[in-house]
C-alpha cells in the first residue's frame, strides 16, 4: 500500500488542508499538518472508483479525504467496473454490440413481452376501454349514417352471417355504420369488439360486398389479436426503458430519440396491419370467399390516395404500402 | 461588473475548471448502456450515479472538486416509484379515459411535491468542499409557479409565459443554499420578455426564409420537367430537416445562453462570491448544432463527446468572483446537521424521476 496525497476536509465543514492517507492492515492512518488520526479501515466509506475521477473517503466522524491524483486508488486492485470501463477490446466490441443489443431489446424482447402480458389483461379492461373510447369518438367525430336503411341492414346481415359461420360471439362483435368527415372512407375496431364502418367506405365499395367483408374481417383480426393493448403496452414499456437508459441526454438528443422510437413504433403497427391482413385472408378462405376481394378493397384505397411509391416514406408510415398488401392477398390466393 | 454594488471588498476571479475527457467518459457510457440493457434497466441507477460522479468529480473551483453523493439504491427506489406512477398514468389515460381524467388532475396536484422533492434531493446530493447544497421550497409556491401560472398563461395568449418562466427560475435559485449560506438572486422579467421576443422573431424570420426558398424551389422544379418530383420531394425533406435542426439549435442557444448569463450575473452567495456567465449565443448555437449532427451521423455513439464538449464550454465561460475574506467564512462554515437529519428521516428520501 502506498501513501496517497490529497485534501482533508474537517467534519461537516469546508475547512480544508493538505493531508496524506495510508490504508494498511485494517487501519487507515490520516496524516494532517499538526496531528495524525487513526480509523478502522472497515468504517471508511470509499467512493466507487471511476476512471478519471479522484477517489473520496468519508470517515465515520464526517471528515472527508479527496485524493489529489485522479488515478490514485485506495485499494490496490481496481474494481471490476473500472476495469471494464477502461478495457479497450470491450469498448470496441460495445460499439457494434450495443446497437445490436438495443435492436434485439426493442424489436424482439419488448414486443414478445407485450404480446405475452396483454393475454393476462382481463376482458373487463378491454370492454371498459372500448366503451369509454367509443363514447368519446362518437361524441366528437361521428355523425348518424345517411345511408338508406336497406343498405345498412344488408351490411349488418352480411356481418351477422359471417360471425355465425366463423363462430364469433355476436354479443362481443357489434358493427356500427356512421358518417364521418374526420375519418372519411374508413373502418376501425375498438378493443371490446366494436367495429365502425363509414358511409363513404360503403359507398365506395357499393357493388363489391366481398370487399366490405374483407375489410371487416381485417378489423376483427385487430380485436382477436389484441393489437391496441399490445401497442399501448409496447409504447409504455419502450418509453420507460428509453428514459432510463438514455435519460441523461437532453434537448435535441431527446427529439432524436423520440423520433427514433416513433419510427420503431410505426414499424410495429405495420407488422400488426400485416397480421390483421393475414387473419382476414384466412377467414375469407374459411368462408369460401375469394381472397381477391381483399385485393379489391385495397385497390380502392389505392385509387383514393393516389399513392406514390416513395420507398423513403415506408418507415414513416403506420400502414404497409398498399401495393405490398395487394400482392400479399394475391399470393395468398395461389397457396 | 453588474454586481459592483454587492460588496465593496476586493475579489479574486476564479474560473470553473472542467477536466472531463471524451475518451474516458466514452468507456464509462458504453459500459453503462451495455449493463443497463443486460440487466433490463436496473443497472441504469448505477449508471446515473457513475455518470454524475464523473461530471461532478471533474468540475472544480479553486482546486476543490464537486461531489455527487447519492447512492444507486436511492436512485433505483426513486425510479421504481416513478415507473409505477408513469404506468398508472399512461395505462389509465389510455385504457380508461374517464378514470384517466381524474388521474391527470391528481398528477397535477402531485407535481409540485415531486418538483420540490427532486430539487431537495439533487441539492442535498451535491457537495463542494464537504459541504452540501440545500433546497427549501414550499408546496404552495411550487403549485403556483409550476402549475397555475403556466395554465393561466394559456388563457392570456402566452403573454404571461415569460413572467411564469422567470418566477420558476427565481423560485429555484432563491430557495437554494450552500451549507447555511443562502443564494440571493435578483433577476428581472424584462430579460425573459426580451429573450422570448428575440426567439419569436428569429423563428418567424426562419419561417419566412423557408417559405421563400420552398416557393423558389417549387418554381424551379416546375420549370424543369426533367426532374423527378419524388426525388425532389425527398431532397426537400432532407433540407427541411437540416433547417429544422438549425432552428432548434439557434433558438435553444438564444434562450439558454441569455437566461443562464442573466441568472448567473445576478446571483450571489453573500459574503462568499458572485458569479459571471459569458455564454456567447453564436458559439453555443454552433456547439449545439454540431452536437446534433454528430449524434445523428454516429447513431448516438458521439453522445459522450458531445456531453463533454458542452460541459467544457459552459465551464470555460463561467467565473466566480470570490470575496477575499471568503476563506475565513468557509473555515467556520458548518453544515446544518439538524435539517439534514430531519430530511433524511423522510420516507421518500429519493428523487422520483425516470431520468
């Protein structure tokens, strides 16, 4: 053990003087200008050793010693962490390993954990959640349908017979027809099994009932696979983990991390759209309907949006490219 | 200079010295992230303590360094509480919107307590020359300045906001003390209003310049049919992103530089020292912009370099004018043991925060 040079601060005071500290055989000897203090080595509170940080020792009476040299260490053997932190090969490995681990964590581990945990959520929660969300959406964004009664009845009958054939509960899955300026030509599902389809969409697919069915089955797919719960579970856990690991990055870094997690989130919601697509395709087959109906439904969206094939935009979007979904449906038909 | 009225005693100008090195911190940061991922976030409490100990330990005034005293277990406890709070908040607002409304109101009233708790904890965990800092706030004022004033400012078309921001800063700094010596701060709302106006003006100028550029670009694009519209759009997207990053760097530099300078230049610890901060807006904007680009282009790996660079710059533009008799005051200065013991006995001796 060697003598360490440093500064001594008197207990609970900022009075300071030069000092030397020697820790040997269970005894800490502190040499001050005018006196020598002895402490038992086990009573010392020694700060963790960190590369480039001077080590500090707090004595039981509240006095404090700070080493003058940031490389000086009280214990001859450096701590495991400090060795890791200055271990060049490990650092080199981490440069590649850390992004890989992060990807694995956010793209594989978290989605699986979310999927596994939402199964445990009691049905009552999805029910209340769906009901409360529906109340708000209906109040703010939906207006009574302006379609003829026969047309509405026709869609609902088609819905009922599909539910019966697929053995799905007619109490859980309830279809509503609404007019909506906010949603335009669209359909959506809430976690309790409520499905809403808009006048505009029904008008657009007036002479293709199978395409309407394909879209409704896609929405049932979202409910059956608990997609809204999974999305929420994932975004909450991602936000917590990101905040804990990268929380000390402020300002602009925060914006970058925020947009990064939005991109990841969008990738998940695209995966979920694909899952719901495949559910719809399977059920179409089960009902003996052509899977081209799904491709037709997608094509009508395609005309609607006049989408360009900008690949760059793929990662920004929450839905897969429509052409990709049409191709998927057509391929499904062949299998 | 601005503080010439504060004391007639002669002073010694003492710089703030920062000795952190990007290479050293890079190793600490990588190990922090690696172990945080492997332990599913638990190590992040240790990571935070080591990071802060690195930055505090490498910041010194007059050859005495700062120390960060919190233990990882305290941080971990605070984080577990914060995770529970955050989960309850998000899950209820997402799953049960009606119950969520009640939770939002509850959180609004909990917030002042959390802010005080955090300020108290972080002050007490900061020590210089073996003497801790301390924060004494009150729930009522925290509620007024951090919750009620910002909400009121919305109804005044944000005209009240600069004043609210001034009140928040004033609350923080005037309730802070070093040992038994309170900080005295005398900041002015005029500075907050002029800074806000400059930020607003610069944002509008950027907006106008961008619209002119986009208009010109569209005309040029319209004239040359040879150009693919899609590629033109993606190019425009990249340019917009760069412009956006420049704008963010410039306005945060203007605000942070001016307000930091104003607060430091108008704060003193009586009988001990006054402070000077000379952050230059242009230098700081450049630093923030380069930092952002470095983080983007290295996918985050440049973070340690940017953090060290920022701390080094801020230290280099900060000085203290220590009163010549300060040594005698420092030698007799003692930590207020009673208040410390009483606070340590609190159940929540933690900073309930995710970061």
